[in-house]
């Protein structure tokens, strides 16, 4: 049977029920307390995470900014640009800090960035300081060089001494300004005076060098005029592109010979080649063409002597007009390259790979074949084909022009060489050994 609550002597209720109510309330309060604690811990952790993230972003931005300003300073042509760069760092700081709202974090980051910017400012001032010193040194050395020249061209000892004293004064001035180090004075002054003395010693040698250069320039001018005369003779055009006759060329070359613009030897050969009736009717001799090509490619005879040789053979009828033009073109192609140019050697060396077809016994026919291949070789060089490919293609073309039926033999057409050796002409014009299993050569174009 349930018990009813009763009053004690002070008029308060007592019994089991109040105790149960009190116990339940305590447990609820503990639960609420724990929940609030967890929420507070999460909030703190969230704030810490946000602070860390913002700090990281700001610091990374400023590190990139400092690196950028250092790079700009290194390339800056304004030697007084340090204040501008330091001010730019301050602006970079303001931009980077815009996203930070927490006052405490702003203060902390501001202190760290100011410290980093101060260090960066020191580095920037050092960069620009070095630029100023370099400019100062350059200006000082220019002034010293002027006094060195005054020593060299002084007319007497008094002028030389005055110039040396000026050098000492310039160095003292730079030491006072922090451009030169105090201990470097004697070294700089002594070097300047020694340089002047060396120049004075070499003045005679310098004059000899200058004289030699003048002679070389005169010689080159003569050679260039001679080359122009050959061009005008072949093209029938003067330097300006106007028509020029043989009579015009005869008159012009005589005047230039008298003026020393062309050598007498060249002028004599040139005139003969213009006036000789044999030159007009010349059909040329294949052997002569090959001989001159060999002289050019051996590189022993000068181009000037070769030009004269061409003119002499042309006047005697030993070279045709076509041969003269091709030989002159080949000289021009080689003349465009320096004497030590590898490509020049490569071109000359490649030509020796042109030989008459091996199955032709008659020497005259072989020379005619070699001439045709040489002309084809020159033509390909004019069109920008490399020497080795030009030789290969010229040889193939000549082989197939003499043995056109070879294209009908996929496995190669057998022929006997002049020395009794059995060979095969392949459809592309290559000649290979019958016993050989090697594949025909491929030109660079065929390898694609």
C-alpha cells in the first residue's frame, strides 16, 4: 500500500520520494556540464586551427613577396631603388594581413613579419650598396684609364708625372668615399702605371699590327673586286643590276688595274678570256673541269690563283662557259664559310666520294661522268642539301642515267666492273657487292 508523505516536527515533508528527485537532478546537471565542456573544447580547437591556417597563408605570402623583391632588386638598373623596394614590402604586409581578424593574431603576426621585413631590408640595402660600389668603381677606373692614356701619349716626363699624380688623387678620393679599400691604393696605382709602360713598349708593335691589317684590308678589297668582275662576266650584269657588255668589262678592268683595285695577273687573264675566240667557241674538256675541282677541294691552292686558272683555261677553250659558271659558283659557296669552318672541310671531303661509274673502262667517259656528277653535286649544294646527301643522290642519279634498266630488278642488276669484279646495281641506284647481304644505303631523307 503506498505511503503518503508526512510532516516532521519542523513542518517539512519527508519520505523516500524527495530523495529520488534529488538524485535525478544531479545526474542531469553532470550531463549538461560535460556537454558544455566538449563544446568549449571544440571551439578552442577550431579557433586554433583557423589561427594556424591564417598564419600559414600570411607567412607563405610574405616569403614569396620577399623572394620576388630580392629578384627584382638584383635586376634593378636604378642603383638607388632600396627605399622603393622596402616600401613595397610594407605594402605587401598590409595586403597579406587583410584576411586576419583576430586582434591577438594580428599583433603576433605583425611582430613576426616586421622582424622578417627588417632582415629583408638589410639584404636589400646590401644589394643596392654593391650596385653603387660597382658603378663607382667603373667610373673611377674610367678616369684612371684616361690618365693612363695621358701617360702613354705624354710628350715629356713632366706630363707623365702629372698624369701619375692624378691617378693617385683619384684613388685617394675613392678610398675616402668607401669605393676602394685603403690597402688597395698601391696595387691600383702601380697596375695603372705598369699598363701605361706596357702600352708604350708595344706602340711600335701595335703600329706593325695596324700596318699589317691595312695591307690585309687592301688585299681583301682587291679580291672582292676580282670576284665581282667574275660575277659580272658570267651574269652580264653590273653591281647595280644593269646590263654590261664585254666591251664595258674590258674598259672597266683596265681602269681598275691601273688604280690597283685588281691585280695585273688577274686583269691579264680576264682580258684574254673576254677577247679569245677560243673562249667563245669552247666546249670544254671534262678533264680540265675535274682537275680544277680537285685543286679547290684539296685546299692547297688559293682561291685567287684558282680564279686566274679558270680564266686562263676558259680563254684557251679548255673550259666551257657552263663549266666556268659552275666552278665559280662552287668557289662562292665555299668562300661563304670561314677557313676553319668544319662544314667547308666536310663539303670538300664529300666531293672525293664522287667517282666515275665502276663499270666504265674508257677514261674519257669516266671523266665526263664525273663532271656531270660534280655539276649535280654543286646544284644540290646551292639548294641547301648537305654534302654527304648531295654526293649520294648525284651518284645514284648518274648510275641510273647510264643503266636505266636497273629499276626493273628488285634484287639488283648484276654488272661487271672494269676490274672484273661482279657487282649489283640496286633499283635506287646503289652499287653493292653480289656476295654482300647488306641493305642498300639510305639517304637522310629515306630514313624518315
